[in-house]
């Protein structure tokens, strides 16, 4: 097997639960396929993992990071793709590690080791767009049918939001190649989100831009 010379565009959908990442990823894949483009979604799903009950522990987040690396490498070495959509990726991982570190649940030395995979990841080649999706806490609860949970509770949600804000306010210099955009989805329809993502993808991908225009 040989590496492809043309790398796909990577779109990372980042953000807290209930912001619309997974729904947007699946709908965007459908739209890109309809436009004649090849697309894959790297899902967040962890239903089959024995670690799914440890979401507040660094074990779980380290496992997700290793799984992400494997998925990205497979996407770059498999069938040619125009776009790879990542449902929670590098930005999310770094923000969650920052949250755990702030709570004293991730030792500094271990955090540095894990973060080294994220600050300048050589396992991602090509153009990268990061869409940080955001909603108000009240909207997140409403989208979950009024249910709260491990993350979707007022205290934790605010803590993790702060971790995202602090991390993205001073991103690592090596992230200069990433196009980072923010999208508040509180009052946006699925179609409005899709149009926005396609426009942003078109800024860094001539293939997507030309397909969208046609």
C-alpha cells in the first residue's frame, strides 16, 4: 500500500454535547455525496467500549485520542476522499484535557505527553477546517428533552465551555494552518447550518466550491 498524493480536506466539528455535531456531520455527508463528492464521517460513537462509563476520567479521553489517530490514518490511506468529517477531534480532545487538568484530574506531566499528539499532529495532512459549534446551556437541555447528564448540567457545562474558550483564545502556533470558525446553532435550522459549512469548506477546497456552485 502507498500513501495518496492528494489529501482530503478535514472538517472537524467541535463543541459540547447537544450543539448539533453528529446530526450536522451525517447531513453534510449526505449533501456532499449528492454533489458528487466522496466523503467519510469519523464518528464519535463509543457504545461498544467498556470505557464509555468513564467519560470524566483521562482514561476515556486518552482512548478517544488513540482511536482518533487510528481513524485519521485509515482515512488518509484508504480509498480516495474529497472530504473527511471528524465528529469531535483534535480541538475537542485538547479542550477536554485542559478541563481535566484544571480540575486536578490529569497530572501535568501526563497532560504534556497527551497534548503532544494534538498541538502539532503529523498524522493529519492537508487542509483543515474546524467548526466550533455552540449553544446556550438552556438550549442544550431543551434539545435533550429536559434531561441533564454528566456534562449537560449547569456547573460542568460552564466549566467545559470555559476550557474551550481559554484553549481557543490562545491556540498553539502550529494551528495556523487550521481555519477555525464558530457557529452558534441556537436558532439555526439544519439547512442553515449545512449552507454555512459548505460555504466555509468552499473557502479551502476548490472541489467543494465548484461542486456547490454547480
